[in-house]
C-alpha cells in the first residue's frame, strides 16, 4: 500500500483561510523533510499526551474505567451545553451621567452586606473631606459601597457622572440639586491623571452646594498626590446570605436553602465575585418559590461562567491583546505563564493580520502586567514542577480559577465570533508544528474542544488536514485530538475512526485512526480490537503491521485492570483466528512485554499467580506460544533478558521471574532456549552473566528435576 502526498483540498482550505498560516517565525525551525519523518515512539507519545493535557481533561482521557461524564458532573474543562433559559446577567455601571433611581438605593440598603464594619467607619471622613476615592479590584462592591456611603450622610438624591469625564472637568458635571455624586471607575491614564488639585476644585464646589462625592478607581488608576481609601470588600458568602435574607425573609427557609449541596459547594469557594453571589442568591430564592427546579439551580454556575466569558468578548472594554491572552490561557490552562504569554502574543499578531491584512502586526515587547492580566482573566498563578524531556522543571504556572472557563472561552470565540476563526486556525496550525510536545498536545486538546462544540468545522478546518499530512507529527496531533475529543464528549468519534481505519482509507488517515485507537481503546476495547484486527487482515505492508501491533500492545498495557483483562481475552481468541489475527496477537503481546512501563506483564503475572486469578494461565499461554513461534522467539527472549538484568539487585523482580520462568519451560526446546539466554547474558557492566542469572538457572533446573524424581517426563536437561 503506497503512501500518498498530503490532501490537496485540505492544503487549499488552509491557504484560503489565512495566507500567513504557515509563515515561519524566527526560532521555530523548519520541519524535517517528509522522507526523514518517522512516527514517534507510541509509548513516549502516549506518555507526553497524558503528561501535558490539563489535569481535568486527563481524568477522562486516562484509564478505561472513566468516561467524559462521571457521577453526574462533567469531567474536564469542557462543560456540555445546557438548555436552561434562565439568565442571571451581571449588572454594569452606566457610562453616562444621570440621576440614580431612589428604588435602586432602597433595594441596595436592603441587601448590602457589611455596612457597620465597612461603610460606617468612613462616614465621618466623607463629611469632613466632602470627596473620597475608593480604590480596589473590579467587581468587589465599590460602587455599592459608594452609594451606601452617600446614603449614610442623607444624600437622598445621587447623580452618577460619566466615568469618561476628564478629571479637570469634574466640576462642570456637578449641576442640578443633587446632594451626592458618584463616579464609578473613573477613566485615567498617563496623559489624563486624577490629581490632588482636581479634587481640591471639586471640594470647593461641594462645600458650596453642601454635597458629597465618592469616586471609585481600580488598582491601576493613574493618580497624582491623591489619598485613596483601600476598599476591603465583604466575602461572597456574606453577600450571598445578605441578598438571600432580603429576598426570602424566612430564617428557617434560608437555612434550608443554604444547606443544599450546591449551596455548600458555592459557600466553600472564595473565588466568586460578589455579583455572582448576588445572582446565586436570586436563583436560590427562585428555587424556594418554585420558579426553577433544582437541576436548573445547579446549572446557574455554568450560566454565570458563560456570562463572564461573553462579557470579555462581547465588548471593546477588553483589548484585543487581552482577548488573545484569554484564548491562549484557555488553550494552555495549567501550563507555564511564560509560555501562555508568548503564544498569546503570537495569536495577537494573527488577529492584527485579520483586522488589517495590509499591515504587518506590531507586538509590543514590554508594557504588560502579569497581575493585571491574571486579574482580568480571573486566573491564579502558582509554582509547580512541569514534565520536560530534560526532567521536571519548576515553573510559574497559571490557570483559571473556574475550571469551566477554559472550555467556555474556546466555545464562545469559535461559535459567536466567526471573524476570529482565520486567526485562530492559523495559530493552531502553527502550534501543531511547534517543537515542544506540550504545545503540540495543547493544539490537539484545543481542537478537541472545538470538535465537541462544532464537529464538522473542526474536522474540515483542522483535524482532517493534520490527519492527511505528509508528516507523522501532524498525524499524531490529529490522533491526539480525536482521542481527546472522544474523552470530552464530542459526537461520532467512533464512526470517524472506523471509517478512517477502513482498507480503502488513505494511508495517513488510516495510520491516524490506528494510533488513535490506542488512546480511545480503553473506553471501548471490543470495538478498538475489532477495528485493529480488521486493519491487520487488510493491511498492506510490514510497517503498518508494526503500527497496528503497537496500538494493540498499548491497550494490553493500559493502567485499567478490567481493560487489560478484556484485551487479554480477545488476544487469546485471535490466536485461534486466521493467520493475520494470530500474528497480531503474538506481535502485540511481545511488544507489550518488552515495551510496557515498569515490567507490567511480569508484575501482572506474579500478582495473578499468587492470588489464583485466571489471568496467570492466559499470560503463560501467550508467552509459551510466542517462544515457540520462530517469528517472535528472539523478541520474546529479549524481553525476558531485560527483566533478568533488572532483577540484578532487585529481589522483587527476581521473585517474580522465579514464578514465571519455570512455567515457560514446557518442552526441552523451551528449556534450552531459556537456559542459553540466562547463560549468555552480560551484566550491565559487561563482565559476564549477572549473579541473578545463575540463581534463575538453578530454579529452572530444579523445576525440571522435580518431575524426574517423581518418575514423570523431564522437560529438558542441561
């Protein structure tokens, strides 16, 4: 079966989407020529995938006992769609001047939490100074606190002033008969700072009017000589209880609502914004009144996450560079911050090409703040060891506080902002070519999330192109994407794999499916083994037979015991099948014995033999058959020899071999092969057979002598 060049339609689709998609940047390097391309070692490839997927996705990808949805909750960053129509939209401060309705002030007085401890101590200071500047992080209740502060000094009429008003023109906005003025998040910058002299002018006007003003600013406001009040907000738990009390006004019912499992989960977290606590209180009250079911109440959390993401991408308040960072963080959640920032600027460059195709992108080198970026993204940084090909390295990592945010960001950008697709596709194709395994893995995971959201587009624009590539590295990204897509609940993945594994499929898509079966097989072992056995029957060359056997061997060496047992039983059935099935069973078994991590087959046999499990006899039968088949004898002995060398200095491995080796000497020829293998081993230092080889030879001879002493046939003699 000859291999064909990459699919032309996929290439043209890529070029039409973005002419700059394949543009190389300094430091990335070029692909090796297709003639030099080789598939990555399958065990190493699986290890890299498991190491580099986000932890929440990895739980649904690794091990056959798990699925994408467990225990009634979604596993991973991908949250499956909800049909709930209730929305709890976040309130936003107005950006125009106008009087604040009295009803809003009255309602705020009912629900505001922390008046006595947070607002009351500032009342006397406001009376004296006439104007206060509250500084704090966004969505921490500064606006509500400012209104309560003005209300506490009997400012019954409060006027909101446009925050875009220049600080030098604040007095021009202080008209009418209002007794209180509020500026929420005053806009400042280097050329337009809030200065002390601006506040002095405001103070003079306020004294003449016998009025008061509260200005709120964020932590990064540009101030000159201005004394600020550092705002310390109430906890989300306090806000939830205060809002719930105002809505329900029944202590017994309130306690019942707060004792619900979903409420305890909410109260157990400190990363909620205060507006989310207020929205959740509204939902609890609706549930108490019978307006929403408990299932709908549980869905409030995902709705709040969705609202936050739509707020990020639905307005111009989030800059294009920050939007690129949010997308990069979604793709590289739980990865190193430096990597996320580096690749976010690459995406920002792609966005600039989309906005103005005639200009080269300009990416500023400095000028970004880690703290500001992470606060915008509601993300946290932490230190953790990262797996690299040079060993574990301590890195500063970043992740969203809310585990569902990453998937929601990718879904929102892909489905609600189609103009972003060309840049996003070019970026993901570039990530798939990156020399770093983590980056390539995250390109696959991101494609998987998009496939769960919009399978036809993700397949046509990304995954199929990778699968038909001339390069095995791209095909591996496609295989990882399909496996992860299945893990997070994308539809129709088994059908896609089966069609790609068909004998009529293109060679590289067929290879992609064969490799993907090694990853999704633990979740559907029977279907995977049936497809692999059929591929072995219709296979065209020895190279493909090797790939099929490797995928089958990976299934036999899965971490899940039930999966391994299922695969083991199916391999025994294949031994009785047509020649292609027998070859696949023995080839895969020998590969698993020689390549699986931590001597898995040896440990499996020893545990089964000591506990009387039927697996022991099945494993022995496969070993005996492999040793007797001249096509696999050498490799089988090589695997045993490797274990013997590991037993040199490891008593546990030696005990395991003491159990296994006598069972393999069922004929004089078998015994001679094992005896010869032990006698010709060279120790790791190259100075003759290790001592353990002599002890194991004694075990073999002792096992052979026992039946002779009882008058039975001796399998072999030395």
